[in-house]
């Protein structure tokens, strides 16, 4: 993340990460391989996308993005963009959920 996030805002991210860690939120989060709740949401064109349908095609990676205004979200998407060829070659679908 540090490669994509401006140095001026890294301290904010570090502080928030430490607050989440101290609150024990990581222990409550789903872990890789855990079953997530099924969902059906519209894509950018208004077509419904179903996690059940995507999972029937193989593994699924889901990330949550607040918006293009968020430097951390943009950094996350830029990092995933670089990994997409490997993700696709592995037969994995990738979904970004955003408001």
C-alpha cells in the first residue's frame, strides 16, 4: 500500500490499522477460505451479479472499495490491477464492491 498511498496520509492509515488491531476486529473478520454470506448486487450496468453464480465458476476474491476519492481504495485497486492476469490465469473471479 505504501507504494500507492501518499506519505502525508500513511500515518492516518497506520493509526486506523492499529486501532482496528487493538479492538480485535481482525479476529472477527472472515479468514481466507471462510464461507461468506451469499449476495446479489447490480454491476455498473445494472445487471445483477450473484456470488453463488460466480462461485459455481470457481474461487472468488471480493474486495470492498469506498470510492475513487479514497486514496487507500485507489491504491488497493491499482495493486489488484497488477495482479489481475495472475488471478484470471488461476481461474479466479475478482469482484470489487463499492457504494
